[in-house]
């Protein structure tokens, strides 16, 4: 399973449910949240997967089209200028049979 998620906390929560082996690209525009420490990398390895922290913006995801089985975010769409642009980006990088899932408080 390959997944793109925003960001470290959400990815950490999902990791045990992704099935092994898996890889997660965890993206955030804030470098404080796109630079995990060795402890987090170890946690993902223990779950049978791999974490890659990525600095970037939800409105212009730095990934190729059709890259991931799952593209997900949690409490992010309320922060972006135009959530429609971010949702279109999520769709773009999800594989044709992949999933997009956004969890958010009411916008
Ligand atoms: C309330 S936190 C949610 C944390 C995250 N979902 C997690 O579980 O780790 C919102 C996060 O969205 C990030 N964010 C806000 N606007 C963004 C954007 N346009 N692109 C990427 N990340 C963004 C913020 O830097 C912040 O870390």
C-alpha cells in the first residue's frame, strides 16, 4: 500500500492499518511537521512500513499523477485558501482505483 497523508500525526495513526509492506509520504507546508525524528522512522519500520517526510503545499502536491493507493488528510482543508484546488490535487495523485479521504471539522 502506498499512501500520501498530511502529516505526521495522521500518518502515525494510520500506519497500523495500512498493511505491510507500506510506504507513506507525509506532507506538510510547515518544516517543523515535515521533518520527523529518528524515533518516528523507527516506529514506521516497526509497523512494517516506510515513512518519507515531504515539505510541500496541498494545492500543488510534489507527486506524479496516479501515484498512491490512498491520499488522505486530517484537519487541513479548513486551512487552505481554496479547498477545491487541494481536493483536485488529491484526486490527481491518487491511482485510478485509489482512495481519497479528507477528514475535517465543518468548513
Ligand atoms: C490542524 S494541523 C493537522 C495536522 C495533521 N493533519 C496531522 O495529523 O499531522 C494542520 C496542518 O496543516 C498544515 N497545512 C495548512 N495549510 C497547508 C497547505 N496549504 N499545504 C500543506 N499543509 C498545510 C499546517 O502546517 C498544519 O501542520
